[in-house]
């Protein structure tokens, strides 16, 4: 098979890869994006991004597309897992208030709930379809004669001035710089979706709700079950995340169809009946999303290759920043190319801007224990 040539080859059609594609498209830069799945948006549970990330989307004409599918949340309401009694409610603390080294992000922030699959499909539909390649699983990456060359299992080969690895936590592109393995974190987020009409009348879809289960587990051993509910699709649906810490992680189950009986076995003997009613009305099976820990890559770039998002810096979801920082990475690469051109200077500028800042976020997210009381104290102290 002949080798295809392009200015920028993007490996991975997730959040960061597609936002970068949209930015390059607006700038008139030749690019191709390669996704291993048979279509865009195959995998995608509930995520959140904040207003800082939405400001980036606005630069590339993606903000309204996002807002049309998202649901704003200004507060988090904490309830007891067994009775459903409300313990407290408070605004989402911003990154600086949570300990990230960012003096411009103290106080509170608004976050928006959405389905990853909705956003990925939506952005892909706005791009020229002849730039998008599905069913392309990467097999190797090399640098030859000042260009990056990627080969795929289907025999396709692409040669590019720059190659951007947006290929997730198990990134092959990252292996060019750092072979650190991703280690299981012992946390599995089991997700499903429910029509919002099943929510009680006194529980409007305008906030995130968190049922705290530490009273029935152990912080010291890292074992507990919590339930999180957030609205998506303009409040027409709510996503349920059952956060399973320690113990049975369902490794023997189909990750796209975890039996509820296995999940329910981790619940305390008494549980808020609202949770059970909502779960009974789910419109899809529980899908498991096991978390992995891996240090931030020692290097993010060479002369022709860069990594972004989870490929460079996977992080715990405690700050809600995984998708946000992938979007900021894409923006930084696009701005660096605009300023420095399609060469090593652009990639170097991207890494210099992003690596130390994101490392701070990853470290704080890793150290942040799921503790609503602590989050409230931090929010109120700023």
C-alpha cells in the first residue's frame, strides 16, 4: 500500500484529537485523524468540563455545539448513601482552591455534564469526512528523514511533518518517550444512563448529587462505594456513576455489561431507595471504567512527535479535569503551530507551556481523597 502524506497526523479520535482537528481545520492546515474504533463515539460515558475549557471550544466554533448537548451544574449536593438525607450543598471549588498551582483559578466554577460519545460524534460530523479514518489501529511509529511515519494494522501508512498521539492511557505514541506502565488504581466507575423523568419532583436536574458511602467502608483501606448522579443532554437524562473503591473490581465481567447484582453486592444493607428506583429504569447496561495511574510522561515531544491528553498525563477524576486538560492541550498545540510553524519549535513551545502546569493537576488529583466535607471547606475558604 502506498504511503499517504499530510502536514499533521492525529492518532486517536477522542476529545483532544478531535478538538485539535477542528482547530487545524479552521487554520487551513492539512491534517488527517486516525481512530481505531469502527466509528467515532463508540465509547463514551458521562464527563464534565468547566467554563475555562468551553472558552477554548469557542475559539474553534465548538462552544454552541457543546452547550446544546450539555447540562450546567453550579453546585454539588451531598447525601447519605443509606437514607438519602441531604448533608450539605456547595459550589464546585475551582482548581486553585483545590491546591493546584494556579493563582487565577480560586473560588467557585460552573461545570457541565455531557456524554463523551455525543461530543465526539458531534465534532466529527463538523469536519471534512475525507480527513477522518476509522478502523485504523496503530502498529508502529518511527521518525525518518525529518518526518513522522505511522503504520497501521490494516497496512495503511502515513508520513507527516508532525504526528500527534492522542491515543489514550495505553498510548503507543507515548512509548517513544516514556515506557512507564499504567497501573490499576483499584477503582471502577460503573456507569449507566436514566431518563430524567424518573427523578423525584424535589430533585431538579440542576446540580450534581453525590451519595457518600465512606460510613460503610474504610478510607484507610480505600474501600467504599459512592454514587454520583449528573444531568446530561440538557437535563433530559441523568448519568449514574457507581464508584467502586477496592474489593471486587469485576475483572471477570464484560466491561460493557457488568451485572447489577455484582454491583449491588457492594452496597450497604440499607440504601437510599431513590438510587434503586433510578437504576431499575436504566436504558443501557452498566459499563465499567476502571481507573489507571501512571506518572506524567518525562517527555512529551520530539522534533516531529507529540502526545496530548491521557497519553501524556492520565489523571484521577477527582478534579474533573481529564477532558478539560485534553482540550487545553489541543489548543496549546494549535496556537504553537500558528506561531512557530510545522516544526520542532512548535512542539517544544507546547511542552514548555503545558507540562509543569498539568503535572500539578495530576498530583493534586491523585492526592485528593473523595471527601465532600473537605471540598466544601476548600470552596468556602476562598
